[in-house]
C-alpha cells in the first residue's frame, strides 16, 4: 500500500470519528418538540410542526417523516432526500428547534412564576427555581420536593435542601432533574415569611421560628446555647392565654420532623425536665388554651417585654409567670 493511501485512510477515519463525536453532542429531537423547517430555495414550503407521539412530523410537501431521536442536521438531510424526489431544485433545508417541549419540567408551589419550564439542556434544581422567578416570601428552599414523572424512577419523591446547597456553594449535591419531573417548593412552617432568611451564606441557616401565643411570632437568629425559655423571651413573651404545659418544639430531620413536648410550667417550678437547647431551624409552637396554636386571640397579646439582653429578658418572663400563678 502506498504511503499516500495510508494517510488518506487515516484522515478519512479521523474525519469520521470527529463527525460521530459532533453528532453525539448535538441535541436529539424528542416528542412534543416544535420544529421550524425552512427551505431558502422555496420559502413557500416553510412550516412549523410538532413532533407527534409516534416520533414523526408531517410536512405538506412530503408527508410523514420520523424526527424523534435525530439531530437537526440528520433530519435536514432526510428531508432534503425526500423533497428532492419531487423538486430537484431544493438541495438544502434548515431545521430549528423552536420549543424544547420534550425537555419539560413542571414547577409548582411557592415560586413567583409556576408552570412549565423547558430548555435544550435541563439545568440544576437551583437554576430552574431562579428561572421561574425565585421563591415567594413564604417559600421554603430547605424542603424542595422533586417528584419523578418521566422514565427515571417514576413516582419517586426526593426532598432536597436547596438552601443548604446554595449556602455551601455546592450545587452538585442536589439531585439531577430529568424531563417531565415535577419541582414543588413548599411554604414555610405556619406560612412565616422567609424574606429575612438569607440564602447565600452560612449564617442564613442560623435561624429558629416561634409561632402561636407569643408577643412577636416570627423568625429569629439562632445562637449556640439558647433554650426554649430564652427564645420565648426574645419573641416577646407568652400571651395571657398561652398553654405553657403543651409547648412543642419541632426539629426537622430529613423528610420528617421530630416533635418534642415541653411543659414549661413544670420546668419553672421544679427545674425538671432539664432545659431544652434549640438547634438551627427548630420551630417552637405555643398553643392557646382551649384552641389551636394560632387561636382566636392571636392578635391580642400581653405587653411585649422590653429586652435589654437574653438573661434580663429571661428573668422578666419568669417573674411574670410566677406572678400569674
């Protein structure tokens, strides 16, 4: 074999390999995608079509042709091959994906613009939420649900802490999103606005919630060593109809919450059980006597304690409770 022949074979093989690699990296057309088919030599034949459930499109000039699974360049060649049988003057066709409907993800819940999200390449979970306008003031990024709706683990529900991933600047820890999945952003516990909870630094995780029969329910900065009594003092103290025997502390753990009951009356009188130290993102719920924790008298509270510091506030609260009893 002549040297030049070997070189030609090598070059041909290299070009073929490059073409295969390029084709593998191109977008593959899918069912429900909307395509623009253009013939610059015969613009009157231009059409916008949608890939049907059987993977085919219908063009007025040639009828049905399979599109699903092909790249736009591969489909273009097939169309030209078919059209040339009727009109030899047409030697080129351009295929453009105008809507990537086969790559649809449905986003619902506490986002600014819920609905369908579709893109050539489905991005990470955090990017999808941002593309939909971000979360509402009551959206809880720490409990985002990803419901599998396509061919990958259909029906499986995954709970992702997007807030933690953003805080750690490590989006790679979030689960991958596939076509036809459902992204659901839930509301915060009790519908407490989360606008004051940061989402881009470590300290934004340092919060706890106080709900129900207290002077100022809401979100507070967590500090190491703070207990239930101190947290209630910071939240303005308990209201006159607070049920001090049925306080609960909810500690989030994965997909579930551990609920602890605190009898603050008994703790104040006897020192037993020992003080409950709060963890990050704990929720303290103080119920009203004879009703649910939000109660009828939610807007009527005891005078708010003036706080000079956590220790001073704690003594004020203890004195008030003793005087009431």
